[in-house]
C-alpha cells in the first residue's frame, strides 16, 4: 500500500483498478480460509506429482503451459477458479460452471482497455493461468508490480518476503480446488524461481521445468510488457523506470534459479530451450512427457497439434522491443546475467 501511494502515480482508472484487485483478492482468500475451516478434510488432499514450470518471465512458460492445457488429463489452473474458488469446482459441472462462463463473457474487457496487450501476452479463460493469481491473495505476487510501478514492493518481494507463507497458501488453495475436481496438476509461474526450496518442501515429488531464453532478451521483453500493461493506469510515462523494474525482476528470478542449481545441481530441473519451444513445440512435449512418465495418445496429440496450429507465434501481431528504449545497457545486461548463462550453458 505504501508503494502504491508513494510510487505508482495512479490515475483515476488505476485507483479504481487497484482497489478492485485488492478487494477481490481479500474476498477470495477469506472464502478459501472459511471453507477450509468448515471442511477440514480438505487438508488431507494430496497434491501428487505436479509438473511446475518455473522458467524466467518471457521465456515461453505461457506457450508451454497453454499447450499442456490442451491435454485434458492434466489438472490445469484456470483464472476463474483461481479468483472465485468457493465452492470448489466439481468434475461433473466444471465445463458448465457459471463462473467459467462469466469469465468468458468478461474476457474482452482488458482487450478493450489495452488493445495492444494481446500481441505481448494472452491468457484466454479456457487456458491455464499463472500461479501468481493465487499468490496475489497473499499479497506476495509479481502481478502487482507488472501492472503498477512499485519499485519498493519489487525489492520486498525479491529480498524480504517470507515465501513459505505464500507457498503454503498456494498449496491450500490447490487442495481445495482439487477436492471435488481431482487430477495431476500442471502449473506455472516464473515467480516460483524465488522460492524453489519452499516449493520443493510443499511439493516434494514435483517435476520442475525450466524454459531457457537469454535473460537479457527476457528483460527487454518484460520492460515492454510493463510499459504496455501499466500505461492505462498511471499519470507518468517512464521507459527508464520500466527498464529498471524489468532488470530487478528478471535479475531476481535468474538469481533464484542459479542459486538452486548451484546448491542442488542442474539435474534438479527438466530443461527446455526457448528456441526448441518456438520451432518444435510438439517435439518439446514428447520429450517432456517421456521425462515425467506420461504417454501421448493419438487423440491427445491431435488436440495439441490443433492448438499449435491455432496459436502461432505472433498471432495477435509482432512484439517488437529494444533494450535501449528502456535505458538498458547491453554491457550491463551481459555482466548481470553472466552467472545464469554460465550455469545453464547459454550463449549471450
């Protein structure tokens, strides 16, 4: 709240948006806690062998998660259930739940407010959403600093927040959501890179998947995303501030991945190259399924192939960006990300 009041420079639309967000997250958290207190058996639910995508922001995690979501055998997290979790969804009515259809009806609101955003990032209501939506309900989520200019808040998330609290709530929410609609979860959020030890403790049999893209490119892409997404909500135009926020964000995520790999070994992850994901998505899926012990039936492969064909890169227009436009220096980026490139074997 301090960061919103003193740094965000909100306009009237931004003030309305942030108050709506905060109230919505508080409301859903209250309902989840109330439901779990009234139904203690939810705490016995086992979140078994989840596959969690933890790569850097703008490294292909969304494309891969959406592709996996085309396989109905996965239990994917959809936005409507993450934001409106109680009562828990039920298998028999999951596809006809009025909350789902309400999400479909309102899905065009962001496009109307910010028509250029789809070229950068899209989360249709029928596709999986990031875990940061649940983490918002603990108020430890990079969504806030993606939408609003919050440098002090980013610093708190990166260096001071107790991520075990957020991960514990994340697990409790998944237990509730799967209590009447079970399945093996496939999840994703770059923010998980900040809390890999806590994530391992909560989900000891999880498979962690890292999509790899040059973090300097990810930083420039995030800076462009921040400028596009945050523009409608602020009175200020701040390209250099967006560059610094992107560097702080991607830098912190990269440090988390490097730290975990250095302490535990790179074999703690399944590694996927962004270029492979861009050029051969189905090949990536086949290799990933082998590594997580799943078959790929013909009908599921056909569904996934149809998703690939319906969602080519640049479907809503090309996303063009230049690090220099956001005050980012190439030499500084090279120095900042040398440890990541070295540990994971990436060329600059």
